[in-house]
């Protein structure tokens, strides 16, 4: 299935963000595995539309945060 230029842009942005914040291995695993909380595979959700992108962007940022009570 061919994706639109806008979808390709969102795919590149979310992949880059995930790689920077999560590291390559965790980013690939997160983006390509069905996520129960999101109800979809994050990469599919992120490229679908701007709202999906924002949802996945927020999820990536949350994953990148240290656990509560951890080192500061």
C-alpha cells in the first residue's frame, strides 16, 4: 500500500522521535507492535492522521520519562 507524502512525513517524524528518545531497539519494538492502550500498532496510528500522530508522540514521550520515584 502506497502512503501519501503527508503520511510519509509523519512516519519519518515519529520514527526519528522514537529513535532519539527510546533508542533504536525499543523504538522499533514499540512502533511495530500492537499496543493495547492505543488500540493499534503505533506506527499505523501515527501515519493515519495528525490526531493519531499526536497520540503516539505523547506515548513515546511518556515511555521516555524515568519511572516515578526513580533517580532525578
